[in-house]
C-alpha cells in the first residue's frame, strides 16, 4: 500500500506495520462503496490516494497497491466435493483454466522483496458456462481492522510524519493486535510457493437445494515451508521472489490445495480481524496448479482486475463490508493505471521465460 523506501522516520514496528498493512488482493486498495460515506467525508479517489504518502508521486501505470507482481497461468482441478456447498460450475469435478498474479503488498513497484511483509495472490478461474470467479488473497491470517472507515484511518496514520500517529492508532484500535503480532513474529519464507494465501473475507455459497453456507477459504501450499529471516532474503537480491518462483515453476508445476471453511452460526462473518475457531467444517474443493510464470509487463495478468465481487452463480457476498469496498477501490485504481498505460514500462524483465 505504501512505499517502504519512502517512509518517514518512525519506529521499526511502525515501519513494519506500514508495509504490512499493504493488503488487498492483488489489485488495489480497500475503500468505500457508494452510500457508506457522505461525499464530503470520503471518496474513492481520496482512499486510493491515501496509499501514496504525502509528497510522494503515485506509481503511474501500476496498481496503486500490490504494485509489484508477476503473472502465472495454470488450472484449477476441482475435486467435486465443493458441490455440497455451492452449485457454481467451478466446483464440479474437472479442470478449469486459471490466471493469477503473485504480488507484494506495497505501492512501490521497485520495493526490495525483503522490505514487504504481506504477500498476495490474485486469482481468476473461468468455467465453460462463461462465468468467472475472481479473488484476492494474502498471507496474513487476519486483517488489521474491522471496517473500511478504520482502514482509511490506518492509512492516514501510517502515512503521517507524526511519530505518534501509528502508536496512537494501535492503542485506539485493539483489534489490530493479532495482525500486529503476525507482522512482527510470523514466519518469513524465500518463496511465493511456500505461502498460505487466505481470503479473510466472508462469502455465502448456495448449493443445489438452496442451502446457504457462510464461508472463507485458503490456498495451502504443497511446497515445504522453509523459514528465512528477511535479512537473509535481502542477501538474495531485491527481486529474489520473482526469480525464485520463475525457476521453481520451470522445474515443476506448483500446487495449492483450496480448503473452504464453513462458519458456525456463532462465528462473525462481518469482521475479518476475527479468525474462526479450529474445528470448523473444512472441505477441500480442489487444487490450484501453477504451470507457467510470465513477467507482468506483457503477461496475461497485466490488465486483470482481481475484483473479489466477481463471482459465479452459487456464490455471493456476505455482510462483510470489505469485498464491496475493495471492488470500488479496485475499479478506481484500474481506471487510473489504464489511463496511464504510456507510463508503464512494457519491457520484459529478466525473469520472463
């Protein structure tokens, strides 16, 4: 969401938090949706602008958030077990084309990989009936705030030059603590392939007999997770993650199991800062297989808007306010970057096969 190399002086924790809260699914920022805020208080343009610190220039031609990324293509292999939860064709046993994007939670497309805590995946799966399922996932287990209003306040505090802004925000918003603990103590890895990617937001799946299920889902890596501290990652170069995933996929396809967690009636569905308890029903609905990596400059994910409200029949948004908020901001970011296409460097990177 913000550019680590341009942060004002602040505590190490504050700087890490500023980097870490750069989340939002592979495309842009979380923001407002029409009717939530009065026009005089907040607008989509103001929210998207908040990802660039005061005095800095936005990354023209790039996504305003998760600006650094690399494309992939592959397939989603559905097990058929997901049909118990949703009648969406994507859950019928079979193989469906997928395009996606590994990315870093930063507004700086040139940020060194070791400076960005949040890693993300944008994913789009299409089915023969012409429908599309898009999603934006991150490696954090919970989101830092409960509402879009708080998220805007967090962006404002993290971009402030006042050294007390972030500590004051954290003190006033105790629900931030679980995310803060993960940001400072969670495991770092040396590969996009070793990350678990989480939807965090709640959605509603409807099956063929009309039964609704409130759900969240995650992509669990088949690759073995090997911890690597950020200082060690830094020694591998500023673009180590893109280079590593390119070589890894060239050697063999990489897989993630998609596991859908079904909420109990007592579980909160409108607050992504609250994880659901262990022991909830979990259904493995398929496997994402990443077969090819391609540099974003001219790759298949370049112009994809990973709007999480793009859902096939059999799925819908829940009372969680963030998907609609993200959709509004993603659209704003998309309009900005496509209008700035002349500023985007269409030069294949050295990671392109």
